[in-house]
C-alpha cells in the first residue's frame, strides 16, 4: 500500500486553458506524487496566447476557501501565484502562518501575463518587505526581479546573498546568462545551468516551475535539490511539444 502523500496547496488564478494557475499547478503536483489542494484568487478570460481580463477575489474570499482546508489537512508546502495586491497577499500570508507556522511558502511574483497583460501597477505596491519576510522562496524572472528591486527600500539580494527569503532568479529572460538560473540564499548562491540547449516556450512555464519546487520541498528535499529537480522537470515540460500548451510527464 502506498504511503500517505504530503498535502500541497496552490493559491493561484483559474486559467481555462489549464496551462497556468491552479490547474497547471495541480497537474504538476500529481506528477510529483503529492496531493494538490487548490484555492482560487481570480478567474481569467484568456487562451494560451491571448489575455483579455481577470476578475479578482478579495482576501476574505480567498481565506474563506482556505479555512476548511487548513482545519482538516496538514499542508506541508504552499505555492502562491497571481493575487490581487500585496495587501491581499499579506492578509493571506498572515492567515497561513497563524494556522501553519512551519509551512514552506513559494511565491511566484507574476507581474505580467506571457500574452502581455499587466496584472499590477508595480509602483502601487506596498509592504513588500513584510511579504518577503513571510515566504520561503520567491521565483522571479529577470524583469520581475528588477521591478521588485526598484520598489523595495532595501536590497532583495546583496553580495550574492538573499536578504529576506531565498530568491530563485529564473534564466528565461536573462540578458547575461540565458537559460541559467541562480538560487540566492542567506548563506550564498548556487548556479543552476540549463540541461538542454533548446526549449520551446510554453504558456504557464513559471507556474509549473514554482509548483514543482513546492512539491519537492514538501517531499523533504533541500532548497537546492528542489530547484535543480524542478529545472529538469520544466525543461521536459518545455520540450514536450512545440505548441504553447505543454504536456506533463512523470518525473
């Protein structure tokens, strides 16, 4: 008989294509042999290559979904995707920490859809430092890190070390090292090089990567192990076909 799988939570948007958000996260969780629970932060009007609108849920509505799950299940790790604002995110983080102080939390700070839709006006962000202090890891791409850094009173990364939580700088948009990820931790940094020479872009690839890391953390892997393993998983996902919607395969 199979042993009990860890419970893993995604708090993210609902994408009708299944390429991103809650649906993509749960596909990823299943392939990593963890049990995925999903809470919606907003529902989108989109396809894989066009984004039209998003209808946000409030912090109260998100927490209402979370309450019965947190009452019943011991959640090992949580991934958070698109969310209305940093204020909403902070309310959700406070609730999570009050109910499960040891939970590991991965925040994928999605600021812009791959189809070009801006989710937030970054200059309106507040309480970023408090948010960073409440999560385990953030997974920005190069452009997102620059935007977040520009609105923070203190550095997210200094002297090749993370100043708050761990930071995985994804390599997909890096002008200096395309395809190479860098994991910054309070104790130093680790380079995670690409394992393949070419990949085909996919809608929701950032969601899949952060969900894979979350699942691996729930399984007890170290941060470096989780990020390396998730890198391998996302490369397989990107090369699963040449369309914008990838296929999930068993790890």
